[in-house]
C-alpha cells in the first residue's frame, strides 16, 4: 500500500508538472497568435493547432491532480450529512464509478489513438494521434490517483482527499 501511494505521489507530481508545462505552452502560443494576427496582420497557421492540443493535454493530466486534492465535483455535502460509515461507502462508490468511467475512457482513447495514426494535424505534418494520446495517457494518471484516493479514504478517513 505504501509503495503504491509513493508511486501515486510521483505520478501525480509528474502529471502536475506536465500539465503546467502544457498550459504555459498554450498560453504562450495563444499570445503569439494574437500578436501575429492583430499586430503584424500575418497570423500563423500552426500556433492555434498546437495551442488547442496543449490545452487538451493540460486538462487530461490536470484531472489526476484534481482527484488527488479532492477538487473534482463531489458529493461532499451528502457525505458530511451521513454517518461516517455511510459517508465512506458513498465516497468509495463515487470513486468506483470514476474508476469505471476512466477505465472505459482509457480503452476507447487507446482505440481512437490507434485509428487516427495516419491522420495529420491541420497546418502541421504531425500525426493527430499525439493529441488523441492524451486520453489514454491521462486516464492512466487519473486511475492511479483515484485508487490512491480510495486507499487514503479507507485507511485515513474519506475526507483526506480534500486535505492531501
């Protein structure tokens, strides 16, 4: 258990850093796009595509961090109103539903990534599979974070997710 929680610390930390990096790339390229379009009247054809792709990656990696810190839409109000054992049961049930959802997303994202391997991003000669890969890669990070949240919730109290 401790080894898995250490692994989750590492993976979620990596997801956070990568998510921030992709967000910085997206913000920088969006600013570049605005400047080239409105100041120089010569919009770049590639910056918007990369900005959008970086945002997709940033979101899918950031979801793992959100699960780690209990920042996802949750049923806290209901759980706080219930007795402790029932609140824990609801916490585990909600996280189990998330596990199922992101497991399906991982599988379908993997299949979609494989299907689009030969397609190119508009204005770039890069496979669109690099963008679609955010779904399965992000889902792996998310699944690890959810399992760790469930372990922490069961061993330390389900409210631990918000304080982690």
